[in-house]
């Protein structure tokens, strides 16, 4: 990798490397491994310097939840931090997705985590044919939360495959405001065989160990790696 920009703080890099090592230790204690679990570092609302630090720390899969932020990241990393195009992260889009944002992201996203309805399947298949997706399932039955109903998961997977998309797995988010996440993780696990998929993307900073113990193959971690996020207005 190109030598990092001078703005990259050595102390911050050391701290991040320690955080990454601790996370992997906890994943292994929960029954996972570096070969069975993909760690997606959630960089949303952090400045580009944090993404560059993540790359220096060996994090290659990064998650964003806003289309405009993900689209702007690559230029900043290349121009400010001297990161080559072949060294950019594997971007995972993890947020709620609107149809009108798909065109902006097409070709930039390695995996779309939040496909939860037929209209998105159609749009992603049109704009980014053959791409890799996860079907988001609302396993907590919270009305305000994105995700298809568990009963609709198999038909949606079938529709996505028929549209030419690569359905690699399922994604869910634990209960809002805390509570035991295990029932919703177990529910997603029960859908895996029915949907004939490999991956379960479940588990964030507060519950990733429980998720791994119940079969998560992808975890989405932010604060345990990078600390508390700054509000968007404070980003530099």
C-alpha cells in the first residue's frame, strides 16, 4: 500500500490495531474465526482519515449507510491519502436503500446488505446486474424497521435470483433499544436453509458475540473499532 498521508496518526493506528485484535479474539471465543467470519468495519459519519487508518490496520471490508457518503469516499482516499484504486475498500452498503440512490452506487458496492423489497431487486438488477446482495429480514417484527417479513424471504430470494442477482445471504438487525438479540438471530438462522444461502449478516458492536455464536458469517462493527461516531455536522 502507498505510504500513508502525514495526517494519519501513529498512536491512533496502534489503538485501532489493538481494537481489531481484541475483536478477533472475542469472535474466536464465540466460535468464529478469520476464515468463517467477515468483519465489516462501519465507517459511517467518520472522516476519510478513519477509513485510511482502517486500511492500514488490515480492514478491507467497509460499511456505509448513506449513498452520497460512500460515493464521495473513494475520491477523498485517493486524493488526500494517496491510496491506489486497487487498494480501496470492498464497500458494503448497509443502510436503508432508496431506488433513486441505486444508480449513484452501482459499480462501487461489493455487497448490498439491505435489499428488502421487489422494487429494489428490479432496480439493482437493472443498474448493477449480477452483483452480490443480501436480503434484509425484519426478524424483530418492529414496524419502524426495514426488512421484509420472514415469510416473504424465500419468494424475495427467488425473485432476486430470477433477476440475475447473486443472493449470498440474509441480513438482520437486533432489537431496537436493547433486549435479547438471540431470538431474532436464531430466526434468521432458521431461514438460511430454506433460502439456500451461505451468509448470515447479523451482529453489531453491542451484540456481535451472540451473533457469531449463533452462526453469523458477517458482522458489522463500528464503535468497538473506531470509538463513538461524531455527528455529521462535526465531520472534517
